[in-house]
């Protein structure tokens, strides 16, 4: 056994989060290689299944839907699920209760947040004619931002996060940024950029898809105006699980959703032909909640009971540090290049490695039980979910990567 493998054993033995691994459905041995236990490093795309979720979903289907049927809207709490589950997510992103509503997709919530931000800027006056968007963002955010700019009569200005302070002016209505870059895992300065945006009187909209559940966010602490995020990555809510929308409490009376559905009406069963928005974050609701996926997410979030987000962050940084050390030890110099920042203040919970034949390399890794993913044209991504990834996983993945690159 190598020195790094021995070190991994010691680190796992001392890991206070290690017992959480048993709460998830994970491979114990690869079907393809007798010497390689399965290593799942793609939780930054789809989190692993919490082991108790299937029974909970079966209850929703068989009893709540199958027996209680429509009574479950009241008796099983279906109607209040969006805000109830929002309050479960709130402490994971540093928000007080009553500010997050769950439902719809990330893209739909980005649209709601950005259009609403532009409309609130209109109320302030002053000819705020621009929306800034992260030029390196996940593509759908850029597509939505372009549509929101057209809809609200703004000019869309793509800039890198580093360029935001210099691009801000009294013309800026709103800024849409990703907290963590989906390709490289770079963590952007949410406190500093939010403060800079506020200094010119604009509103900050943050996409938390690659940070929620992996590191502290501090939405309330840093005065973020609006935020969105998915729940199927580090929150382990399942494929296509509903996203969420955060609206800072002080802004809720002004939040003017571009999608005013019956579920966000002050009296949804009044069936009024005119729209009166519900109070608070409920304004972010639109149509009928996706109950099956919504309640699967609620069950999945139970794995976070009594889990410290700072402890998760500490393990995330230790895991990614250790993995990078192992990669350097097991691969030939120059064969791969890390594009993930070395500095902890600039790193999310993934490691991105660049190599010319990345697509083929990832296929070979997966065939040996090491599951990461590939991003065009040359990036290998490895996501480290501290709730179920251990140091032995990191060492094994780096060792098999070195063998495949050799």
C-alpha cells in the first residue's frame, strides 16, 4: 500500500463526517475492475441517492396519492411544501426562514429573479439601462439574461466576474453571477461583488447551483437581493428535483414576478380574474407544485439534520487538497493541468483537470468505476461531496487516473 493510501486511511478514520456515508446508496465494488471500489465524483452534476428516500417516495405514491388522493393537499401537507422545504434549505445557504420558495427549474427561477430585479430598478428611476451577466456562466443563465434584457428594454452586457467592479455604473440595473464556475470550480467573491453592486444602487442576483450544500453562502449576512439554485447536486434531491428562489425579506413587498400563476395569488382558490400577489416569498410560486419530486427532495434533505456547513466546507477543502496532491504524485509532470484555483478562498468543491484527450480518458475512468464527467473541449471534472466522499476515494481516483494517463 502506498504512503498516500495509508494517509487516506488515517484521514478517513479521523473524519467526523465519515458516518454520513452510510446514509447513501453507493457502489461498494466496481463491476469492471476487481481492484477498484466504485468512486462517485459526479455529485456536482447529480448527487447520490439518500438510502431512506425510496421508502418515503413509495409512501407518497401508495398512501398519500393512492389512498388519500386529493385529501393529501391538506392532510399530507402538499399545499405548503414549497415554503416548508424552502425553510429546510434556508440554513444551508445562510438565510432566515420565510425567504425561500421551492419549485420550477433553475432556469425559470433565474428568469423570475432577473426580471423582478430589473422591475425593482425601474421603481428607483435614474435610467438604469444595463443588465450585467457573467460571461463565463452556465449557458442557460446567459440565454435567460438575454431574454430578460429584451423583455425589460435593457442592454445586456456580458463581463467576467473580475471585470464586474469596473463595469458597474449608475446605468446598471441588476447583475447575474454564478457563485462557483461550473467548468473550473472557481469560487467568486460573493460578499465583495454584492457590496460593489449595491454601492451603485443595483441589485445582485446569484446562482448557487455549485455552492449550496458544499460551502457556506451567507445570503442574509451579505445582503444578497435574490438567489436561485438547483437541488439535485450537493443537496442530493434527485434528477430533475425542483429548484428554489430566495427573495430577501426587505424586497418581498416589491417583488413583481413575471410569471404570476394561481399558486402565487393571495387567494388562490378565489379564482379571481385579477391578480393580487401573495405576501412574502410565496410570490415566487407559479403553478401546481411537482409533488412527487418535491417530497423526494424533502426526504433527501433529512441527511442534513445536525450537519455543520462549516464542517462540510473544511472537509471539502481537505479532500480537494489531498486529491490534487495525489494527482501530482501519480501522473507524469505536464500530462494534466489543474484549472481549479489553489487558494482556498477561490475554490468550490470540485477539481477540474485539463488534458487533450479528456473525453476518452473519462470514458476509461468510468469503465474502471471512477465516475466524474467531461466538459468540452478538454476538461475532466471531479466533484467532491463531503457527505459521502472520503479520502480513500480521492486517492483511488487519482491513482487510477495516473494509470490511465500513463
